[in-house]
């Protein structure tokens, strides 16, 4: 293991209440795939495992950085608290939303890895080889890979932006996936002027990406992901906002989806500022009890609501 990755692992273990360990397999196929990283938990220990050693330092470093950011409450997380009561559809939406969220997080982790010399010429070649294995070249017609190409290209452009010499990397992507390249470029371009040290700005970009991906899908006449309603995103609130009653910070509306835990009709709390799903609740089944329930809910201080829901939030300065 690269000494810098070992240092990062030590930093994670200083924050994590249990122990984080790593394991890397012996195979090496030369193609970098982000989804090769797996995590498992046993008796307070988290195992980060790579079945293949290709770009092991990059993949471990990226995973450890994300853990460190999460443990330190530096990045908004996503949760899936509603369901369409359709496992296949839910899994598709979760996969899409996770990819979108990950692209924004990688705008933080990739530059950090490059700054510490973890991204090498070999890493770039392996990343590109992984993209080519995952995607077939575009044709003039839409095909089942259209959305997947967009998500993969978004991450690839974030990766490429960190490189000192990225022209050949971008030329390759543009030649093989021109439509996805153009759409992905428009979505990630605003990242380069964002201060990702501010969780509020990071959350803003996550919401913007949810919107922008749906806009591309709509323009391509494909079904949208609607992550603004489906995905619960960690709130980033000031001390003042946390002390305000719920009615001043959130709108609550009825959805056609179900609460994942109760399987009852879900109500979603939308942040008034950006209309993003921020929490999910299930009112009493008895209709007669609902007016009092919502009256009390709207009057509740926001901080107390999140405590009752056991839902994390980030307090901004």
C-alpha cells in the first residue's frame, strides 16, 4: 500500500468508532472500475475490499476520502426512504441517484488524490480502459446505454479535469461518445467554480445535477429519474434555521410513493429553498388524527424534527 494511502487509512481509523481494514486481490486486468470496491461490516469492523488490484491505490484512496468526508460531516448524504413498491424500478432509481451523487463527491476526492500523486499515467490509461469496457460507442440512434453513458461520462470528465495533460483523454471520450460527452460537459462544467469546502455549495450542486440529468433525459425523450422527489438529501442548515418551526423551512406534500419502512403513503418534506426531498414521514392512519399531527409537526423546531426522525443534518456557519 502506498504510504499516503496508509496515512489516509490511519486518519479514517482515528475518526471511525470501530476499525477500518482493507484487502486487495491478486488479479490485475488493467481496467479501472469504480464498482469493484465493496464494503462489508462485521463486529464493528469495516472491510474495504478490491477483488482486482488494478488502480488499487486510487480506488482505496477514493473510498477512504469519501469515508473521511462522511464521518466528518463534510458532505451531504443520500437516503432512500420511499418506494414505488416495485423492486426493479427502485433498484434502477437507487443506482442512478447513487451515480449522480458520487459524481459530485468525486469533484472533491479526485483532485485531492491527484494532488498527492495517486493519479498516475497508468491510472489514466486504466480509467479509460474501464470506460471502454463498460460502454459501447454511440450511434446516431438512442439505445439502452444512453443514460448509462451520460453517468459514466460525467464521472470521466470530473476525473479528466484533474489531469495536467487531459487533451488526449477528452479527445478519446468525445470521439466515441459525442452526445454523452456534450451533455456531461454541460452538467459538470459549473463544478470548476464551486467551493466544495462549503457543504451548502456541495448540496446545491447535487440538487443541480439531479435537475440537469433529468433535463437531458427529457430532451432525449427518455423517462426521468425525478431524484428531487425520490432521493432524501442531507439538509445543510444554519443555526437560525434549525431553531425555526418546520413550516418556515419546509413544505410537506403527499406523494404516490410509499414510506419504505411502513409501506404506508409517504409524505415528503421539501426544502423551501430548493424543493429537494429532505425527509419522509408517515402520518397516522386514522384520518381524524391527521390535522393535529400536521399542526404539531409544522410547529416543531426543525432541530427537534431531525432528532425525532434520527436523520443527520449539517449545520453551516
